[in-house]
C-alpha cells in the first residue's frame, strides 16, 4: 500500500536527497584528495543547489498547507485499472475520469 503524498512532501524528500547527496560526494572526494597528498576532487555544487531549491520549495509548500496530490505512480495506476480509486479505495467503473467520492482524477 502506498502513502499518498503532496507535491510539497515529494519536493522535500527529493531536495533532501539531492542536497545531502551532493554534500557527501563533495566531502568524500575532498577527503580522499587531501589524505592522498593532493589530487583532484569534485565540488558537486549542481546537486547541492538543486537540492536546496527543492528543499525550500517543499518547505514553503508544506508551511502554506499544500494539498495538491503528487503525480500518480505506476502502482497507483494499476490499482485504478483494477476498479478502485487509489485515494479513497472506492469501487469505480472504468469509464469514470474522476472518483465520485473524493474527486481525484483517474488515469485510464
């Protein structure tokens, strides 16, 4: 069973991974270069900047009360095709574009 997340929560998670991933790469390559008597190292500023941007965007969205649901994943799409709404688990027909109970847009 998948947990439904808002776009802001997804942005926070992705931002965290990019930001700290970039920091880890930078710190590890710098420590290897300095311990070995010099040499090249990588300053992963791209992932750090993108991660910081996503972290701030997600934090602002969470604090503002974002309720927009993140895009549908493949697992959720399979549930929709099986005849249940991925949000509220209401039984639905295949012709519907929106769930009659919660109003979620359904992928055909």
